[in-house]
C-alpha cells in the first residue's frame, strides 16, 4: 500500500520557486517560457506523486480494469493507445469513463493514455474521457511527444474542457512519453512546455524502432555494443526532468515472466535517479515498488542526516554550517541529497528504525 504523500526533489527542496518554468499555451516558444494563463495552479511539489510502479491496463478490457483496482501499483494508466486495437478504441473510451467513475482506485494515481497527435483519435479521446470522468482522473498521458507544441495543444484542450465542465482549471496533469529521436532532441522544451507536466516517460519499444536499434528485446542491450546502449537516453530524460522539477519514469519491460531481468533493467534506471517504471504484469509490481524505494538502511541514514543537520544549524547546536555524523561530515549539500532519499522513503510509507540523539554539549 502506498501513500499519496508528495515526493520532494532536491531542486524543489532547495527553492520553492525553482519549479518548472511554465510556457504559455498561447505563445509556445520553448525558448521564452511565460506564465500560463490557463493553468494557474502551477506545477511543483504537489505534482510529484509516488510512481514507483505504473501499471499498464488495456482500456478495452473490463476484466483487467476491475482487477487493476486491487493491485498495489502506485499508478495505473488506462490505455487507449497501443494496448487497444483500432476497432476497440471508440468503445474503450466509454469503458474507461465507467471504470474511473465507478471503480475504487483509492491510493492510486489515475492516468489515461490517449493516442498521439499524429492520429485522428486524440481530441475525441481527451474530450470523451475528461468530460466523462475528469473529476476522477489525475493525468492524461500523451505518447510519442515530439515537440513542446504538442504538450501545449493538450494543455489548451484540457483547459477548455475544465472550463466548460466547471472543473478546477489546471488540476489534471500531463505525462509526456519520449519515444523517438525527435522527442529526445526536444526533451528540454517538452519538459518546460506546461505547468501541468508531471512526468517524462521513456518509451523504449517505440524508441528502439525509431532509432533502428539492432535488438527486438525491449530493455535488453543490443548485441555488438559493449556498453549500456540506454545510458544516454535515460540520462538525457533525467536531466530534462530534474531541470524542470518533473518526474522521470522508465518504460516497460516486455519479458513479463522474467522478474529477475526486470529487476536488473529497473535497477539501472533506479540507480541513475529515475522515480519509477511501467509494469505490465502483477508479478512486476512488488519488484518495482522495492527497487524505486530507498533501502531501509539508506532511508534511516537520510533521516539521521536531516535531524543532525537541523540540530547543528540550530542555536542549540551552535548554529554551525557543517557537522559530523559519526565519521561523516555533513553540510547543506548532504541535506539536499538526504531530502530526496527521505522523501522517497516517506512517500513509500517507510518507517525509520533509528533516531537521532543530539550530542552532549
Ligand atoms: C511504450 O509505450 C514503449 O513504446 O515502450
Ligand atoms: Mg510506445
């Protein structure tokens, strides 16, 4: 079970005003971001939700939609795109609306993935789902994003629907999937395109096809390349996400029966700093929740650093800028790193097993 506590990031912790630079939907120049008139709510810490495990659920399958509600994933995304056959898409919009309105999704972030803007389905996906179930929806996921303008277009459409329906303007977030070379090249502008943006999501299957990668096994290293073929892509996404204070999410691993291999692939993006990963099968959920949470020892250590630093900078602790915690010297940079780990642990519902005792004066 997870909590809905926001996950702090180092940058949001260091300055409340450092959150994403919103671009105006009416002037979508990525180089000159301006405040959005449509989405006054602003991005930032409230958008950083637990997303260790993001469960893909085909929107056309009522049985899967029912079952997903009882699974311990942090997020579900009900899919109108690739998991939904073209002939099933129209019906699936209504199946999803019913599932969102009538199901029990408590404890989960509720997302719908619509079709991308190069298709003719996108606007009706958004209008049908958000008009029908906007009150019970947290985010819309946009696949195959290639430019900031595509995010801005979705932002504008959401704003109109929210105004028409009397929903809070700006509450529904956007998740942007990076699934091709053009999207990766534009990822900084995409990450800054709207204050609604909550995550940048790597889509490895489409991405591998887009760059002609010589492998058919999603997430596995292509034969013939002696290093990590995904390192640049993951780091590029992570830098854009951290710059604009949104989350970085790794995509699917398709060999659903091989949980060890899932752990290995997930472990790589978790080590870099990614916040979570897609899961396609209940068997992958527990592994994702564990891998994208801090280890108990690291969580305890982070909480100790925060307590020790708070004490040493206080008057009682001598108002010092740095201090020793055991053999380790800690300062403001240690606090920022500790905040990230402690925040992820708290959001995962972890309990600390150690406590801080100030040294004798
Ligand atoms: C997900 O959408 C992917 O293409 O990997
Ligand atoms: Mg895809």
